[in-house]
């Protein structure tokens, strides 16, 4: 199973660069940023691209209902992102999401030669991602529900028919009381988003049930063991105590790949 690291795109460039360098040194397979409203994840990812050579570089994910494919393509090109390493994550929500994601993937594939990753929560989007995408990014899931989601992905691939794409899962990791408080706040916010609220209900789990919160760095490895064999890649989403280089690196080191 591969392991990646993900950070909030709105942190300082120094944090992105230092975290990406450390992730590469420790043998992480991929480095990710998100794409929240009013923050350009592609621009943040460019800082990591300039300071690394080996890890894949992911943005997880750009909503195609708010940023059309043409703008995404311009962003990839203007930030000179390395296409051989780029994992271009896209997603959709609300009425028409399946159609928009299907069309968005087709337009992106026709313009940029990188791997396109689809975000998926429910069974229909998982099957669509299995049919079309180069990878599938899951988010806010328990290991048990991630297994079920991976089955839906494989069903979509088999119906295509094509080989099943890689299945990746964001797993939030917080170390210490302050980081736990930030995690709790983020979990509460996601719990109010309709698509995520529906998925938590589908799982029968609270948002915090999908994350890892420990008091000591030494406990992170054991907590991540629950994901062994569940998905192809676990992407550790850093939930730091504060937006500093040191607090990010503490999580990167505690969650390092087992072979590192």
C-alpha cells in the first residue's frame, strides 16, 4: 500500500515546500494539496513541484461545478506543473454532478496528458470513477466503508470493461489536544455539507470516526494499521496544531511509510 501526504493549500509557501521535501526524503509516494474556495490549489502545488523530483503531485480536488475544465487546464499550464507527476483531482456535487464529472474528465483528458483522479462518495460516483478515471480519491470514510467504496469502483471498471483504477483515501491525522480541536472543528463543518452528511448517515458513523487523533506521535503508526490492505494508497491529511513548518513535519514523520 502506498502512502501520501496532504496539506491545506492555504498554508504558507514555506510550509508547502518544507513538507513536500520531507515527504520525498521519507519515501512518500505522493504529495497533495486541496482546492478550497478562494485558494488556488494548483498554484500551491507548484511550490512543491519546484522543490521535489520523485513524488506524484496531487490536487484533491477541484470542483468542476465552480471551476470549469478550461480554467483548470489554464491553471495546469500557467503553473508549469509536471504532467508526468500530476494527479489532477476533480469532483462534483449537487444535481447533474455525474454528468459534469463525466464531461469534465473527457475535456481534461483531451487537453493535458496527466492522470485524472475523481473524488467519489456514493455508489454512483464510485462506479463512474471506476469506469473513467485514472484513480479514485475517497474522503471522510471509515476503513470498512472504504472497502465497500472500492468494491463499487471495481464494479464500474468491470462494466466498462477496463482495469480498476487505483483507490486512494484521505485520512486525517491530528497529534495532541490543539490539533484535535482543529480536527473537531473541521469535522463539524463537513458534517453540515449535504453530500457528506448523507455519506456519514450511509456509513452510520460520525465524521470523527473516520479520522485519527492521538496524543503522542508514536501512536500514529498503530492507528494507521487499520487501513492496511483497505485501499491502494492512504493519503495522510495533516491536521496540525498550528500552521507552522514544525507542526506539519511532526505529522509527516510520525506517519512515515513503514519502509522508511
